[in-house]
């Protein structure tokens, strides 16, 4: 046994409370870790690593629904004699943005551009004409006025989680990120944009055509913040302002949606349960 381990054992022998505390933390970390690994999303993710699913095996029905919606959007655009130069699509990961963008690019003869590995917290150069851009944080980070048409996929969060878990790919993110908050931020950005809100068939898809004066989301957001008592917000980004409006605290970036605190609370609860168990055992001795 090393000298370090001998010293640690001596400390534990002289201070039983320290030993109990270390045991409580260690046991609780293991319990919390096991609880995390047992969650359906994590199990689905692990299974996908070893046995990846093919697209055609699990999304035929969903693809058909998207094709119907894409036909409706293309028909509406043609009927209104609109020729969009750029289209923006926003929605949660797993909501079907890529599938919709692909279907629309075929019908509108436009290029589909996924920003999954390009979009940052800063504005991007989205100036390629006849293009469809899609990302789950598009509306909260980019200038909407570069788009002639914006589409928001507002599927129920639980439905999206079910789809992600069924597919397996990226399913662990369901436990890591707060999808409800991510959805609310995106929805608010869409709602604050000027323009008529148009529902696509009976789906959870909504779109807006850019008015002649623009979507004016920045002006509308600033006005909403002032109404709620938030002043001097000029230095904040759009995403930070949206967080301030909804959460009361300015945040930005993907990790602003991290829900690690949930597992920190679970860990503390487990430590508390451990100490209750120890106290009960002490009580039974007398």
C-alpha cells in the first residue's frame, strides 16, 4: 500500500465523519451515474452506436408527412406568385428540419444548406441566393431579414423526444439539453417577427413571408424587453435578449440549454438519502 493511501486511511480512522462523507459522495455518484445510464434516451444512444438504424427502417411515415407539407408550401408559394431567394427553417434537433429542407429544395429548385457545423453565436454570411438554410438555433442567432420566408417547426417536445429515442442517433442529447427551453426560445423568436403567421395544413409547421418593411424582430424584442422592465440591453446579442425575456437572465450558446443542474440536484438528493440511512442505523443501535 502506498504512503498516500496509508495517510488517507489514518485520516478516515481518526475522523469517521470524513469517512462517512466520502462514502456518501462516492455511493451517490455511482447511484446517479447508474440512473443516468438507465434512461431510455441513453440506452437508445448506446444501442445506436453498436447497431445504427437505417433511415428507411424507421421514418417512412414521417417522411410522407413532410412531403405533404412540402407540397402545400410549394403550392402556396406558387399561388401567391412568390419566388423566395432564401428560406430559413428552425426547430428542435430531431424535429424534421433536414427532411423538410430536402423536400422543399427539390420542389422549389433551391439549394439545401445545413448549418449544423457552421453556425456560431455570431451572425453568419447567409447570402447564397436560391438557398434553404436550416438549424435549431437559426432564428435566435441570425438576421431574419436575409430570408424571404421563414418556417418554424413547433412539434410537441415529447413527440420530438420520442422520435429521437426511436432513431437512437444523438438520443443522449435529450438528457443533456433542456429541449423545452430550447423550443420556447425558438418559438418566441418566430412569434416576435412581423408578418402573418401561416399554418401549414393541419401540421405543427408555421411560416411567415417577410413584409416589405422586414421582420423587425430586433425592434419588437427590444420593445418587449422595455415593457418587462429590462433596459440598457444594447450590448446583448439577440439570443441573450431572448433568454433575458424568458428566463430573466442573459445567456447564449448551446450550453446555455445544458440541464446538468438537474443531475446535480439528483446527486444531492442521493447524498441526503444516504445520510438518512446512516442516521437510521445509528438510531437503531440504542
